[in-house]
């Protein structure tokens, strides 16, 4: 769907929807979102420019049908899938994706933590998905150091984030709001940190 739209942007220094919106340009993705949401194209552009709407649409996810998340758009539903060291394979994850899309998921997160080649399963999911795909890169970061998070370097983590982008991931959860000075405050919580990714990052 987006191949011809993207081709003319190849090689540009900045190809984000935010960049184009702030330059006053309505992209094909924005126009498509406007039709889906029954909104004026100008409003979509303005909301993206203001940071009140996002169109998660990686240029390397060619078969994506653009959608929007934001105050002016309809409410969206995400579905989580993913392989673990105990179960699943690529075929099973693709079946989960198919069912999630069939029953109305607007976005899907691949939360695979092991048991398969994580790059292989992610690539297969992106190639098969018409909806935006999200990831939690710290899961692969932990897997890359064989569960020894103390061996992870900043460069390792940034490399994995960049690799996910290059593979076509449309959005990522990186728990960037967690700071070192927050960690003492966690000790008093009855349940500790309940987010898996947040817990890994806190341990790191």
C-alpha cells in the first residue's frame, strides 16, 4: 500500500510524520488517516505537529495500513503476542497476529522474550502485519547478554533499538521515564515494579 509513498522519500534526512506535519505538509499517511477517522486532513496534520496525535508508520513496514492514536481520533485497542523460552514458534506467533487483527486489534506488540530467533520472529510478524507493530527492546537486550543484565552496555541497548527500527518496528516501549533517583522510592512499594521491562531496566 505504501511502497510508492515511501519510495519518493528514500534518502531524505528526516522521514517522520512529525517532521512533515511541522513543515506544513500533509503526507499520504495523514490523508489516509483523515479518511479513516472522518477528520479534515488539516486537523490531522495539526494534531501530529502539536504532538497530540501519532501515526506509527515505519518506512520499512511497507504493507502497513496507516492509523492514528490521539485525542482527536477514535479509541484504539492493542493486542500483545510473543514467544517465550517455554512455548511458541514463528508459525504460532503469525497465527496469533492473524487472530488479533481479525478480531479488531488496532496495533500489536511483539513481546517475545526467547525460545525462538527474536529477529526472525519479529521480521515475520512485521512482514505479515497490516497494523502497527510495537516492541520492548530491553527484552532482546537481556536475551543478547544471556540474562546477565550487568553485562549490557549503553551501546548494546541503543544498537538493539536501532535494529528494531531498521526492521520496521513502528513504535517501542523503552521505559524512559525511570531515573536512577526513582529507585529508592520503589523499595517501599508492596508489589515492587510490576512492569517486566521496567523491572529489567531498574535492575540494569
